[in-house]
C-alpha cells in the first residue's frame, strides 16, 4: 500500500467511528459549504452538547466541505474564538492543510479534511468555541466554529 492509500484508509476508519457534531458557519467570509463536522471521541454529540476533549489525548477532527474556489494549496487554522473580534490560534497546529485533504482543490467538488489534534496537558480545563479555517493563497476562506470542553 502506498502512503496515500494508508492515509485515506486511516481517515475512512476515523470517519466511520467519529460522532457528528454541531457547527456554525462563520458567515460572510465563507467561500465554502460545510456539510458535516465530526470529532472522535464525542459521545456528547448525540445530545447536541460540547464535546468533552481530554488533555494528553489526541482528538480526531474532520469535516466535509465544498470550496467555491480552486486552489493549489490551503493553509489550515484552528483557534479559540475568545470573542467576536479576537481569535487565539493553536500555534502547534500543522498549517499545511494539503497533508490532510486533497490538493489542489477543485471548485464545487466535495472533499474531507481529517486531522489528529494533540490536546496538551497545559490546556486549561474550560469550555471553548473553536474556529476552523482553511485559507487559499488568494484569500478565500472556509470557516466554521464548534464548541468543546477540555476535561481531565
């Protein structure tokens, strides 16, 4: 098996067991349709509650999106949306989105982005609205938020 086939297989397995979670599009800046978001583990999703994410354990996060643009590359971002005007980025996040989704993107073609996010022990126990972004070099952005709660 090639490395690409192995990555697709792992993504498919994670997709199969992940729970579908609620999300909110970012609004006017969005150049994508977000179809579905998933977090594994997240048993709280069935009750439409914030996912309880444990420190020192990775969480698999994925989403299906259709970009309204074509792009050779994408830059990923994950941030705590502290307020309507302030985002605090997760600096340990791998920004090379093409490692976790198909690139180049094709306008109006649905695809999936899947990544394991390490939840470090230094993350404070608290509830957060997290903001996901995928940004094309030309400025188009795919964006949504969902809620999590970092727990022990």
